[in-house]
């Protein structure tokens, strides 16, 4: 079974302007949509489109949390969220005005008792299960939070996928995650320099492998992606052509496609192709990638 964990789920409030955003002024939207999101939840949504079952775990709170949970159930997603007694699941504002501006909320605090509930859920995972830890954590938690979960699972034979930034990601490397997926900017932040060429990206990805990561997938938005696999082989892929509508969730879609592709084929090359089809299918759609859009783009890669 595949489990995704979203510590800080979100309702993505996507607002479209038909002119550039004017900071400090009243801006009137041309239209708006609400998308139920958060990185792990997005991964679960795209996995479902690919015919892979998953359970979305994580923390929800308040009326927005109830809305999120109800909405995901209506979409047919399996969830097993922990309910926090205080606070509210955040609303993240995504402004599409030619360029994309994001305003992501802080999210509710997660008390130690709720952390322990999550650990009890993860204790039931079986060898060969896949655990996907994706997204930020509320400020109240330490940057060793993902590390703590992987330390607790050592020896269980669970394969971990981690999509996070900075220390939250770096701290899990000694636990040999099966896959990490920084984008090129996040990878640059980790190694402390701007990465401009494929050679520089490859060298930085290898540095994270030396610290313990098995496969490092570096996404580069419209420039495609680069994978350094666990055998040291470098795979480079571009993107299919299309009109970008909303790239929120493209990275999560790529993670879903990569995992599903690898489970189906055992091939990193195929995993990268399906990951790319899913990432671009989301970038070219208002919400997340659909099965039809993924199949259409997969045929073009
Ligand atoms: N503008 C785009 N055009 C085509 N494909 C895209 C675009 N943006 C993202 N994608 C696809 O989605 C993948 C992940 O996107 P990226 O923006 O790098 O992830 P993240 O959201 O994690 O920063 C890319 O590698 C690519 O396959
Ligand atoms: O565009 P990406 O990186 O795939 O992720 C998009 C998702 O991540 C979020 O931006 C939240 O990100 P964080 O958890 O890192 O704050 C959600 O609002 C959105 O659904």
C-alpha cells in the first residue's frame, strides 16, 4: 500500500486576474476556484488517476478541515486524518496574473499527542509499503520531524519518498529515502549555490546521494527534469508542449507518476516518463492531472 502524509493540508484558493497584480491596490478577480490540496493529498489524487490505491494521512482542523475531508471523500480518496482540537486547516492563495504568486498559510499547531497518533498509524506499515512525506510542516514543529518518523520506521522495510525543503529534507538523508524530489531552486538552496547547468545539478544531486538518498529527482518546471538514479546513471528529460494553465501541484503530480511508473515497470526511465507526463498534465490543467490528459501527454514523450 502507498501512504501519503500531509502535515499541513490546504484549500488552494486559485484566483485569476486578467491583468498584472498591483500590490497595495484593490485587484478584482476574473474568476476563482477552490482546489483541495497540500502536497501529499495532491500525490494521492494523481495516484488515483493512475489506478494506484493510496491512503492519505495527516492532520486537519476546524471547518476548513471538515470541508477538505468531505471533499476528498466525495472524490473517492481514502483518508485517515488525525483531527486537531484547535486551529483551522489553512487556505493557500494562488494568484494567476500572468505570473503566479503564492501566499501559503502557516497552518495549525500539532501537539505532541497528535504526533504520537501519527506514529502509531505508521507503526502498522508493512515491508514494501511506500510512505510519501510531502510538503511543509507547521512552524510549531521541529525540522527533524520527518527524520523522527523515518527513524521510527528503520528496519520495517518501508520505502520512503520525501518532498520537502532545506533541513526538513536534509535531515532524512541518513535514513536512505528511496526518492527525494527537490526542484532546482530547492536543491541550490541546500548546496548553497545557484545551479545553472545540468552538470552543476548532477553534481549537487550526487552530493545528496553521498549523504544517503537513493534516487534524486530534480524537477525544473518548464525545463523538464533530471534524475540521478541509485546506480549513478543520469537521465534527462524535457517536457511535452502545451499551454500552462496552473502549475500548482505539478511537482506532486510528478512524484505520483514517478512512483506509479516505477511500481508498474521497475524501470527508472519509464518512471521518469510517467512522472513528466503527470507533472505537465497538471501544469496544463486548472486542477490536478486527469487520466485522459496524462495518457495524451505520455504518448508525446
Ligand atoms: N511550465 C511547464 N510546462 C511543462 N511542464 C511543466 C511546467 N511546469 C512544470 N511542469 C512539469 O512538472 C514537473 C514538476 O514541476 P516543478 O515546477 O519543477 O515542480 P515543483 O512544483 O515541485 O517546483 C516538471 O519537471 C515538468 O515535467
Ligand atoms: O506546486 P507543488 O510544489 O507541487 O505543491 C503544491 C501544493 O503545495 C502547496 O503549495 C503547499 O506547499 P507547502 O506544504 O510546501 O507549504 C499547496 O498549497 C499546493 O496544493
